C-alpha cells in the first residue's frame, strides 16, 4: 500500500436488525456524523418520484452494523471473528430544515442513487463528514463502512495489510443495502440499485478503484467511481479498464507526498473514457478532501456534478464540471467524456 493518511444492519442468524442511533436526542453526535452539516447546499435537485425541484435536502443518518459471516479477521490473540462493518449511512430527508442532520428521520421519497465511500488508513468515515454530507444534500444515499482492521481503533492497532480485503467489504455493503432496500423497514425503497457509485480516499481510493476496475474484485453493479488520491492496489491480480466500464473521476493533489501524482496519472492513463482528472495545484494528501479551502469547495462541486452527470443523467451537470474544476492557480480539470 502506498499511503499513510488517516481516515448497522446487524446480521444475527441471517436476520437483519436495523440499529438506529438516537444520540442526537441526547445532544451527542453519532460516531461519524456532525450534528450540523456545513458547507454549500446541493443546489436544485429533482425529488425522485415526484419530478419536482428541491433546493437541497436535510441529512438523515442511521448506523448499521453489517456482519459478513463468510469472511473473518484475525485478532491479536490468534482468534478469528466475522468481518464486522459498522456502516454510517446518510440519506436525504425532508423532516428537518435543509442542510441539517437528523438521526433516524424518515427518508425523502426515493429511490436515490447510492454512493459507497471507503475511508483512508488510520482514520474513520467521520474524517470526511463534510464531503459525504454534501453529496447527501444533493440527493444521494451515502454509506461509509468502518473497515475492521485499518481504522485507528482496530484491535492491536491498524493493520494496512488488510486493505486487500476491503474491496470485498465494499461489495458486501452494496449487497446488504440493496437487500434492505427490497425488504420492509426504514430503508425500503430508498435506493436505486441501477445507479451505484464507489468513492474513496487514499487506501480507500485504492479500495474503490479495485471495486471499479480490478480483474478480481470488479463489481458490475458500479457505474461510476470517485478516486481521491488513489492508486492501483498491488497483489490483487491486476486491472482491466474495459470499454463500457464505470465513469471515472480521479482527484490528485500535486504536492501529495503519500500517494504521489504519478500513481494517479498511471491508472488514469490506462482508463477508458469517460474519465476526468482533477488536479489540485500545490495541494497535499488529506486536507483538500476534509478542511482545506478553497480546495474542498472545488472538490465538492466537481464531484457532485460528476455524480449528477453519470448517476442522474444530467448533461447540464457535466457541462458545469469544467468551470467548477478550472480555477486559476488552484485547480485544473482534464475532461475526456
């Protein structure tokens, strides 16, 4: 692995139990969520099923614990246990003022496209809270699993060698969410299983790229990929960037010393159209996706337009990518639609 950045449906006996975190009622934010969304809203978005416009959603949150009993992790004492993926799900809701976050609120009328996000090494999904909430306000269900062995609270400390197992985690999360979408419960009818993107940062970007394009882990359900300071993952059997594969948006800080630009340029050069490369001029590895301005705002606008273009079919959004991504002295966007 190349980077060192930081980043339930609970299955018991085959039965899914939705765990709704209600810490907000006590004035405490659930792990991975801020109590108020920050940043610009999602702009005018179509409300699925109604054809009406909406000026930006509030963000509903649920914490799901997904247990993959077919695969295991090894604990420091030698014991094994199933891979458990605590997954922080955000979804559009009309139950609160636009821009706010509310735990367990009723979802807005769906279905919505799904984005599954992979965090970087030694951090959690909370690191990327602003970016993930921004996508949700624009009309997306965003699910961010906490990987069992690469987060800072992993037993025995984070183990980067487990990154190779994370593409399977992403596909498992997609499957469980689609199953919950099709079953009675609070997620019923929320997700459009035909419109799925993967996204990630750093080691999580390597994870997402493997799900989008690797020979071993390619998930055909994925139609778009957002790769933030990523690279091809070694030891997984190589990549096949075939015609008709997922649309690709790669973002890269030109002064990233963890995942150097050459790694992004290598996979971007091999990828087929449609593909886009957002170069963040003079930017490093993590801050452009979490706190650094104006880079974060640029990333938000460009990624949202990309998602709208390839998951919602908006030609207007695709046309907006160039003015959003070309900012003198700060960012440059290479477009190959």
